[in-house]
């Protein structure tokens, strides 16, 4: 099978994150983002939530092997990293659940070992401009990619692609925070999933119908609204999938919290500043 269409390529934008912490093991989602300041300054990152990698003393990714610029579906390349949390850089605001890690050293190391990977990061220009945001309607169909409940196609090494809709206008900061809500089934393991608009052939804006394909990176899933036993509603961080048994005392009501893509760029720029990387 050729993975040519934009939706097919989404299967190679994410990476499964497996962590080991003092509390046990966990699984979450990361995705690739290429920040291009100019043609000579390109910075590839893996993006996830702070809570996915919190207290992780070790972590592991796996990628799909590449040959002739195509994926070798089902052929796995594993990467293990010690002191895992220390490799990540979080947004300077402690309340913004976004972290990034540069992955160019990983790619270079794997290529030197004869293990090139097929990994398709989102370009930062896929993040909608202010003008594009104003063209979005309050109700838009969205897609997100990841590993809900740790599920993935273990034979072909493919994540799970799901759909939903915006539940609040994506232009508006819900409760004054850089977030919006989505009406979608968000489960543990979906933490760190990219949230996208992915239209093929044509799409509708406030100005009318447009012909073409549209792929926009809106943000990253972080938390979910749950109903507690006492019937109170509360936003809680989407936990990573852990191996520890437990009793569920809450019920998810299919409202997820998405941090806007703008704070991902803020995190990237803060990383570059902290590491003394000048932008020409």
C-alpha cells in the first residue's frame, strides 16, 4: 500500500512514547514538528505533554524503518533513552501542558547505524494563521492520531486515527486559557495526540466552499472532562496508560481539552532561546 494522501501520511506523524517511572510504566503519544525559521535554520522536535514524561527515568520510542523514501510497514526501529524527562523542555508556564524534545540527534545516530526511519513531522506552517483561524467555523470536524488505551496495530506499527468535532470555537480562549474543547472520545494514551483539520477535495469556510485539500494543525490533546461519583464535573489530565490495576470512579463525557498550537511554537522558541540558538 502506498501512503500518499494527507490522511494516510498522518499514520507516520506520531511516535509511541513508553515510559518507566517510580509509579510504574506508561504509554503516551508524541508527534513530529519541524520549525523552519529560514531554509538554513530548520529545527525538528517531538512534541508531547509535560505529564506524559513527568518523573520518567527512562523512555522508549519506536519508529518505522525507511527505504527509498517510503515506509517499510511493520519493520520497527527502537530507541531507548535514559534520564528521559531531562531530555525534554517544557513551556515556561507551568500550567501549559506542552513539552518538546529535539530529535535530529536521534535521526543522525540511527542513519549512522544503517537504520533510517520514516517519520513525517508537521511543518510549523501547517499551524493556521490568524486569517485562517478566522475562516474556521465554530463547528469543525477534527481528527487526532495516537495510542488510546495503548492500542495500536502492533503488526504494522500504525497508530489509531480518530475523529470528532470542535466543541468550542477554536479562535476563542476557553476560560481565558490558550485551549479549546473538542467533542471526541479521548482516552488514556491519547495524551500528546495532534489535533487536526484534514479536508480532501474541498471544504467550507465562512466565505463559502473552497476546492482543494486543507490540513491544519490546531493543537495537542492534554486533558478530558470527567464526571465524578458525586456528579461534579472536573477537567483532569488525560493519564498515560499504566500497568497498575485500579477501580474507575469517574466517567469520561467525551469532552477533551486541546492546547492551541501557538503554545507549541512558544515552547520551541523558548527552547531555542534557553540554548542560545540565534535566529538569523
